[in-house]
C-alpha cells in the first residue's frame, strides 16, 4: 500500500511554508490587516480560515526532487475531494467523515503499491480510515489540520508591501529565516490567498472560492483496505 505518498505530499507543502508564511474573497472595504505586525497578520489569517465553510486549494510544489500538484475542494468539518499528483503519477481523492478514498492509475499503484496492487486496484477506489495508513492524505483534505500546519510552520517574519493577488488586494508576509511569502487579503475577511516561493525548492499554492457550495459523497463499490491484509 502507498505508505510513502501521503507524507511526501504533505511534507512538500509544509516545506513550501517553512520557506514561507501568505490569503480570499470578501467585500471591498479594508479589514485593517495591513497595519498589523507580521505575526498578527498570520494569526488573523489563521483565525479567519478556521471559520470558513469551504475553500479551494490548488497549485504545485517542488521539494526534495518531488514535483507535487494538487487541486482540492475542502469542506470544513466534513472532508474534501479533488486530485493530486507526484512526479506525474496522479490520483483522485475523496475524504468523507472518518474515511478516505483514493483512485489511481495502474502506473500509480505499481509505483506506490507494487504489481499486485496495480493489478487489483487500477481504476478502482480504495477505502481506508482517515486515521490509518492514508492519514497523511486525509490531513490534506481537513481544513483545520491543513491550515494549522501550513500557517504555524515558519521562522522570523517580516511584513512586505500591499499588492494584488488574483484580483484582490493583499499584504505580503515573508519568512526571512527560510524564504517564501504568504499573501493575506486586506479587504473582507483576512483569508490567506497564496503561499509562494521561488527557486529550486519552491512553488505556489493558491486558496480561493471560499464558502462556495461543495458536495461530498463516498464513491460506491470501494475496496476496503482491511480486505487486503
């Protein structure tokens, strides 16, 4: 079973933020965040995202030679769905309540599970407890756990300039210890809009579509991971 995949993707995202510390929709009125200290800005972003109903997370990160992409719609307190890939090996993921489901191609399963897994699971959904072997993947679909890790992992912070991120005004916060920048919305809610870093170990993760409707449903006919032991 794919024991390496989840930790690799999660560590790549956290590595991006360790070399960073970054913001979404709202009204046009200033929220006053730009006048606060860097640590206060990050704290405000953490607080704002903790109460969202849903959020779209997408982007690409290069870490330790691993190229990771993701496109996820997350529902606070319920789970999420979308797609991810590591070095071109893509898979779909759905997390609903206590269960996480993944569906990968034959090459995906062969790489992360071996030939037997590829033969059995190619094109099918695998179900596992969110607290079990796929717990690292489940973390990526948990709004609270994901943002707690992303926004709490940083070094010394410095406030940058206001700029426009995806059409919205934002304030930059740079991690001067590790490099990288977090952009937080300066209008409406102080949502994190983007985390980015340049260089060989960099990438960009975008947060948008806050509080938009997202429907979640468990895939039918999934193979329970306990049946494979």
